[in-house]
């Protein structure tokens, strides 16, 4: 059971690191997006490469957020099961 918890934790860690990378990628275009907003320019037309990079990162980021929500729930369930198993094992050991 602890092995399952560790696998889920590792999946979460990998995705959380990826989320940081994606945030950084999206922030790269913030300056251009702000400049366009202030000037009334179309960001997608003015900086097509930035826009494509931002949109690609944003879509992956949002998908990962949904996956992470499921993994957090799964981890909580696994940790509770491991705790219950440990308590049961300890109780059985005391009876012997």
C-alpha cells in the first residue's frame, strides 16, 4: 500500500514540476500581451508565435490541473487506506 502512495506522489510531483514550466512559458508572453492590450492591438495577430506558445501551454496546464485534482483525491484515499492497514496491523500485533 505504501508503494502505491509513493507512485501517486511521484506522479503528482512530476505534474507539479511541469505546471511550473508551463506557467513560466505562459509568463514569457505577458509583456507582449499587455502591450497589445494597452495599444488595442490583437495579440494573436501581432505576436503569433507568442500566442501559439501561450495557448498550447495554457491548454496543457488546464488539462494537467484536472489530472492533478484526481491524483490528489487518489492520494488521500490511498493514504487513508495505508493508515487503516497500519492501525489494523498494530492492533493485531497487540493481541498476540
